[in-house]
C-alpha cells in the first residue's frame, strides 16, 4: 500500500510513499524502546547540545522546510517561513531547558527527602495536518529534553516535513531509534500507538471526536495522555473598533481557517455592531488569496476536496460577505462572513475553514455568557480600552489561552492548552515538560 501526497493548491501529486501499518508501528516502538536507556543516560549538557544542533540545522534548512510545508499543506510561503522559524526556536528553547528541571528537597523527620524528574520511556506523538512541522516540534522538544524516545505519526495527508526533520535529527547526531516517523492512517498506525503496551504516553493534537477515542484506547494500559483538541474561540469586541476589525480577518483566515485557535465567533457589542461589520468587510476584502508560492499571498487553499465540502456545508444561509478565490484547480474556499446566533451550527461546531460568524451581545455579562456557551475552551481575545474590563472578562472566560487587544495565541516560552472539551495538559514553555516526565520521591534516612 502507498500514500499519495498532493499539493492542495494544484491537486498535483508531489510524493508517493510506502504506507506503514501495525507491523511497522511495532517495529518503530521496538527501536525506540531499545534506544531509550542510552538516550536517558545522555548527560544534560550533551542532550542540550544535540537539540541545539538540530535547531541550527532547522535554521540552515529553513527555506527548504518552508517550501516542503507550503507545497504539502497549501500554506502561503511567508507563513510557512515563520512557522519553520518557530520550530527552530522551540528546539533552542528546550535545549536550554534540559538542565532546568530541578528537583526538590523536602524537610522530613529522620532524613532527607528528594524528588527527581524521570523520563517516561517511549512516547507516541500524533500530529495533525494543519501545522505539521510546528506542532511536531511542540511535542518533540519537551519529550526529547526530558530523555524520552519517540514515535512520531504525522497526518497521512502531510508527512513530508516530519520525514525531513527526522533526517536532520540524524544529521545533528541524535542517535538512531530516538526519533521514529511513521506514515500511515490514524485508524491503523495511530490506534496501534494508542494501544501499544510499550508506549508510556500519547501526545495528541486533533479533533475532539478523535481525542475521545484516544482516551478510550489509552485506558487499558493506563497510558498518560495530553490532548490538544478543537476550539470555537470567541473574539469579544467592546471598543477600539478599527484595530479589532483590522486584526480580525487574520484571526480566522490565517491558514485558511484551519486552526484550532481560530477566533471564528466574533462577538460584537450591539451599539457598535453595524460600524464594526462594515470595517470587517473592508478588512476581509483586502486579504490576499492565491498562489501559496507568492510572497504576497496571505491565504491559500483548504487541505482537500473532502474538507472543502465539509466547510461549505456550514453555509446554511447566505453570507453577508464573501471574498474572491481561484476557481480552477485546487481546493479553494473564499473568506466568508456570516451573521449568526450562538445557537446556529456555524457557531456551535468547529468549521475549520475561512468562515467567521458575527454575533451581537448586549453588555459585558451577555458577552461572557455567549463566549462560554460552548463545549470548547481553547483560545480567545478581548478588545477593549478599559483595563479593568479586560481583566474581568479574561478571568471570566473559560479558555486556556487568551489575548487582550491581540489575537496571538502561541509563544514558545508560554503554556498552550485548553479548558473543557478543548483538551488537557499544556504544550510549550516549561509547563510542557510536566507532561513528559514523572516525579520520583526518594527518602534518604540519616538516623543511625
């Protein structure tokens, strides 16, 4: 069996790869398990040095990796370059974090009590197709820094950047067996990793529905799990309309809306709703949709024909604005604005495409009620010139990653993760290391 990898902008085949199955998954786990003792025992200095070397190689091959990601995912090349830059930053950060995992001494009677942070063993990392290399690095960085070996399964649609990263890891001197990449179906290879008795932990990013299956599959072996799942984030606009409207399109249409952090519910105070809607239309009209290899392009195609059909199914009523997009080959979908209530399907479910729902609210309490009226709780924004209101609303919103007068969600040094059905556990920052290590307590008796 083979996997055919397409360019979503042209529908051309860019690679044909052998498809891995259960046997290949078992072999990868065995390699990782065999490599674990030696990798665990690498000194902190040397492990940090190897991760730093990998970060440097990512920088040196940045344009190559960006081109791979752009062609495989349909990302605008400018965005792909920025993502690859973050990948390098992630490995630099965790190279520096290797020797920062300090244990504790705890006062107890009769001796000294010590804690150690121990690696888990072999971890399975399952990453989605929307940010293949970036999200892979978010998991690889802390997993490797803690001394684990890994089996990485990229999405079958977008495996190319992960395969190239594994080659760079070997070039950096990371030993064979420490990083293993599988190309196969989630229902086969991913499921095997979830159920495999020699996998100590699964780090999963993907849909909430699949995340439920990961939890169920991991239960038989009491496997540790980190889940970063779907989102239906609210962009709450009280004031500062010009800045909020100018930024709002890129909070939804970046990566063609294929982003779990997309602020796809735009909540606007009724007193300024009409004015904001016009400003948003003007800003959306200016989003440059087209050839991902053009440096000026800001939005590319969706990942597949099937996904385009799914996104289109959310348009149950006519949008109040729809931009332009190529209508020849490729899986294109235009920037789309719809008016909605929070009970509409477009406001309840994750569209994962370039569709934003505008929803009016009465006052601060109403905004908080609507924003929290969702099973998700990943990200969101609050736009206001009132500092006290900004903090009140931020504390009241049930989301893991919030921005005030900004739509940014991700930084290498800060924790990322969700509330409610957006998952649990944290990626990035020093917090991510908690998910890839165990606390061991040792009591050392000093009484004679």
